[in-house]
C-alpha cells in the first residue's frame, strides 16, 4: 500500500506541476515580459485595472523572483520527462532573468511592489499608494526571493553575472545577521521601522530555503549560513514543552506553516552526515506543528502555544504543499510512520479541498466554510513556487522510496525470500 502511494503521489505531483507551468506560460505576459498569474482563484476571472493593486498595473517582486526560481528548477527536472516543456520554461526564464537582473542592478536591491512604470510603491494602512523609499542598506523578503531566482537562473544559463548574484544573496544573509532586514514592506523602509519590528524567525527560515539550492548548484561555499540559521532558530524559538516554534521568543503565537516550512528547508539542506538527533528534532517539530495547526480542511495561519487554539480562521493553501515536502523529506530519513501519515493527510487535504484542477491552480485560502477571498501575501497566484517546488521535492523523495522498495523486493526474491 505504501509503495502504491509513493507512485501515485509522484504521478499526481508531476501532473499538477506540469499543468500549472503550461497554464502560466500560455498566459499573456505583463509589461515587458513578467509572469502573469493575476487570476481570482474563486471566480477564475483575470484581475483588471479596476482591481487596484490586484490588477495588471502593479507588479510584485516577490512573485517574479519566486517564479524565476521555479521556472529554471522545473526546467531542470522536466529535461528528461517533458523536453518540450523544459524548453518553454527555459525560454520564459531567460527573458524574465534579463528583466529581473536589470531591475535589481538599478539600485542593488528589489522591492515588494512596483507600479506600471516599475517604480517601487506600497499601499499604506488606509489603502493610499505611496512611493517606497530607497532601500539603502536595508534588505527585505523581496531581496531574498529575487536573489534566489537570479542565482538559480544564472547557474542554469552560465551567466557571467553569477558572482554578482551570489554576492547579492550573501548581502541578504549579512543583513539578517546585522539586523538590517525589514519584514514588513507595506511601510517605508527605514531604520525606525527596523527597530520596531519583532524578532521573528521568518527571515532566517526563508533564506534557509536557498541553502539546499546552493548546494545542488555547486555553490556550497555560500551555504554555510544554513547551519547558523538552523541553530539560531532552534536555540531561540523552539518551545521544549510543546515542540512548537514561537514566532518571537517569549511570545505565544506560532505560525505553524512557517515552522513546517523551516523543517522542509532544513532537511533539504542537511545531507546524510547530519546529526540523527537534529533530524529527530526537526521531525518532532513537524509532528507537533501539524497536530496543532491542521483543522481538517487545511492548516491555520497561527495557533496559540499556550492553548493550542487557532488564532485565525484562515487556512492558506501554501502550508499544505510545504507539509508534503517536509513530511516526505522526514520520512525518507527516518522511515517514520508518523511522518508518512502526515504526508498522506496533507496530500489528501490539498487535492480534495484546495486543488481546482481546471484550471491547474489552488484556492488561495479556505476557512471551515470553504474558499474565501483572502490574500495571504500577494494577490498574484503561486507561480510554481510554494506548490511547485514543494511537490517537486516530494516527487524526488517518492521516486527514491519507490526505487528503494523495488530494489529490496528484487534482492529478497533473488535470495528466495517469500
């Protein structure tokens, strides 16, 4: 039964990813060639100019950086099984890479949102569109996603600018450790706002997602930060009693999706020489986080560590594929039935409740009453990042598990075991 699940999961994930990528590639581009996922996941209608910052006059650095990483990573995977798709992905990625490289090079950084003229803007608490201040030496999540995308693309295409992109990535790491990383980009980028923000583990978690990528691309010398980030998060944020990660040391709230994402990124980075105790700790965080956060349809945004109660009615789509990745990578390391059960539960919840199939996209957010019009971070739909890259990691884990099981069965048969 387990072997059947691995084979079926691998097939389902590959089909979902290919469908999403074909869908995304056939859509009209934005501006000079930006990815266009501006679709309402409930109504299936494209956002228009009248939809304000959801519409085509506003472009999100987050999405384009994530999309660039997804395009080139999936191109590498589909080289073998779907060469025509891989070629289309490479073509799209080359154009997007040029645009994003030029955009980042203009002042050394990237921004959350740009207007139609590609000037950085943000929407304040009252919905007023404001020009964003120059970032100077402050870095953000947008820098993290764009830096990862640039490194991935430059590595695939052999760009002469690779060293510059790696330097940009290193600068984001330095900003986190020097307390120059601003999490909230819907306000001016400033030292004053930096000083007011909480000590959340989010920045280290997100950048940890680049460590496994760097190792696979042969840039292991730039991935050493990952060990420091893992240790920092476990030392400062892990609540020993509950097994949950506190968003902020000493506070009660836990973003269980971020905790699960951390586990997946850490296991993606750690190789077979990793301390077994560390692997068990990571798996235990996964188990505790899923138990606390899973509410039948999906995973709550945040829960109280003290009470275990959900602090938000919203269950975003992204935490389920992230759970699939984390559980798959945990199970392949530990052979734990608990992590396998979580993998199967998250798989079923995602495809039964979130995945639309036609078109190949997911509802962005559900509550217990079903899909709702709530935007988790950006109105643009996922460009193959949270869903695609998570499922891709699970494909590779499932294929290894299938291969290992078949090899073991063959050995037993050859020795006369029945």
